[in-house]
């Protein structure tokens, strides 16, 4: 062990999280891993979040605050990455809180297994975990193997998650990576590149992160044109995999894209967004041969067959299902 001498840069995008940010900062300051650099990026907050960040910077020399014009979480994270000086990188959302031993535990996993990315379990899921795992069990995978597991729709598992805040990265793994600027759901493309470039990934089934479920969060917001960013991020992930020439992973990623297109078509119809629904409908029909040949699970392909044969019957089936 290197006795925790390596610095961890913890990047926190902050935007209008006044009720939560003090608790989150305290949780980071209280980590049992002492060698931290805490980077708070105030993304143009209109409440007192920025002032609270400045107050904490006056109390703790490990804290650095950057105030920027509102540009979105992905840009704020990129600003943090530019400013980070640590050998290791962690991300915390401004309304969440890590458990006291989170970074020490993840660091020791990185060291023990000579890994590039370590991840923990968390509390605050939108739905129950999709699998049963022994508490505190540790799983070690190759980076590509972990990415395959994440992309394969037949595999229902709690890890690897599609979030960056449950992970600790070695800097060399993500040195040149940046989040899709201005996008939401930006983690999908980012984690694809990070896992693909990582030799070893390790996961511990131990709850070390407390996620806050908010009705006004990005993952909870009502369907809108902005939500479609998720589709573009999926396509950015596809473009990366095309460049690698790893066609097996690309097929899995495209299957997720097709599934998301169908899902967004349904949401566009339900929300009266006729123009967007029509565009997605045309795309789905244009790509139907590829979709039929894709790695979509059989059940989803059957539903798509009905969609292609008669969209009205498909719509009625959806209403009956609800």
C-alpha cells in the first residue's frame, strides 16, 4: 500500500442545491482518506449554493471553488477535470453525500487489484436492484468485460452502473476524456471510453454513497426535447465504438440505442409531441432491417414487429398494458 499518499481530486458540480450542498461538502471533508482536493464548480447558481461553497473554502484549504456561467453539469465536470491535480479522480453530485469511508475503500480496492476504476454500491435507486449479490462481495473484471456487461440488455445487474459518482478513477484512464459538453445523461459516452481504456475494473457490493432522489432532478424531469440528449449521447458512444472496430460491443450499444428510440417514440406520443414522434417513427422504419438483425432481446423485437405492422394496434397494446 502507498499509505494513501496519492491525492484524490473530488469534482462537485453545484447548481441550486442550497438545501443539500453543506451536507455534501461536510461528507467529503469527513472522508477517512485525508489527501483530498475538493473542487466545487458553481455552475451559475441563483440561490445561496455559491456563497456556501465560498464559506467552506475559507474553512478548509483542500477546497477550491470555481464560479462559472450556467452551462450544465457536463461542462461543470469538464471544468473540474481541467483544474484537478490529483492522481485519482472522483465525482460527487452536489445534492448527494459519500459515506465517510468511501474513498479509502475504493482506493484500497484500486491498489489491491491494480485496477483503473473502482466502484461501490449506493442507496437511492429509482427501483429495486435487479440482482441479488452477497453483501461486501468483490468482483474483478477486465475493462472491456465490464463494458460488455453494462451494454448487454440481457444482463440485469447493478454493476457497472451508468453513473460516475459511485466510482474512483485513476487519472491516466481518463486523462484525455471529457464529457459531451452541454449534454445531459453525459455519463453513457464517458464511461464507455473509460471502461474500454481500462485494464481492470473492480466492484464492491457495499453501500458507500447516498444518492438524493429529487422530483426536479435530470433523471426525473418530464419528457422534453432536452431529454433527447440521451439519444445523442448513445450515438456518440456508438461513434467511439465504430472507431475501435469492436463490432461486438457496437452491436450491443446499437441495440440500446434502438430500444431508447422506441421508448422515446412512446413518450413523444404520450406527451403530444407529434413532430418529434413522427421523426422517430420515420427513423425506426428506416432502420427496421438493422433493428430486426440487432441484439435486441426477443421480446422487444416482437413488440417492434407489431409496431412496424400496425402502429395503431401497437398504441392500443401500450394503453392496455398501462
